[in-house]
C-alpha cells in the first residue's frame, strides 16, 4: 500500500503526478502551509524532518522527491514507460542529467528568490524599503544571471528534443516541471526567448495524468 503525504504547492506534487501516470492505487493525505509558508508540525509525526513529499510504503517511510521517483520507477513502472532503457545511452544520459539538474542546479536560485520574496512580504512597513533593496541586489547579483544561463541551456536542448530525455516523456519531465513553473512565475518567461520551454510546459500540463494530479493536489503557485 502506498500512502503519500502531500504539502500544498510543493515538490510532492511531482509524486502525485507520477503515481497518476503509473495508474497505481495510493492513499493521499494533503497538508496546508502555515502562516510562515512552512509545512505544519503534523508532518513531523510521519517523518522527523517534516518535509514533503513523504511516501509510506508498507512499513517504510521514504523522503526526497528524486529518490521517491527512482523508487517508484524501479518497483511500479512495470511497462518501462517513464525511464529510458540502459542500452539507450543518449536517452539514459539525458534522463539522468535532467533528473538531477532540477534539484542540484535549477531549484536553489528559485528557492532563494522565493525566500527573499516572502521576507519582503512579511517585513514591517518601516523596513520594507530596505528589504526590497536587498532583494533587488540579490536578484541582480546572484539569481538572474544564473537562471538566464540555465534557461538558455534548457531552451537549446528542447529545440532538438520533444522531451527532456529525448523523444519520449519520462520522469525527468516530471522532476523538471516544478522548477520551470517557478521560473515562469511572476511576469512569466519571455515567450519570444523561451518558446521551446513554454511549449514543453504546455505539453506537460495537457497530459491527463497531470490534470488528475491537479484535481487531487491543487495547482502549483509561486
């Protein structure tokens, strides 16, 4: 029996989506964020770290979205649909690279952007101008240029590939989706500059399993 603990607007959406793609039975418990935009303490009763996703598999408790994705692919993807075969070297390398790239490279500057946005939002009026100035400097010096380079690499890759692992949809697309949604938040990605990324995002969100995941876990918002 699979039991997923899902926090609204978090990485655990990936796991709902993958479970829907796998068309496997699972129990879902949803949690809302508190006023500080953090996970509620009740998640710590499931796992001491208290972060989502948390997947209970019989008597085991699994955390980390990348690991959970790999676990589900290994044990539940019986038709080998969502990970390229090992002997397809080019597709396997692309799959593995983007699966790790999402969290190791793309998510950190996006999380930094989100954190500074929350700091500004929650700052008292008297110090809000100062916090906005700090946010602007961090965005300029640490976030924007890094994201521009990574998005450019992604745009080029998707010019030659329908999906991140090549011609076929895979769990790498599920892993990358959350980060791309984050990058597209606010004023949105420039459609003339990032056409391939935005077309890929549309293809992801047109999948029936994605729509079912949204119905169960809510729409991602940044």
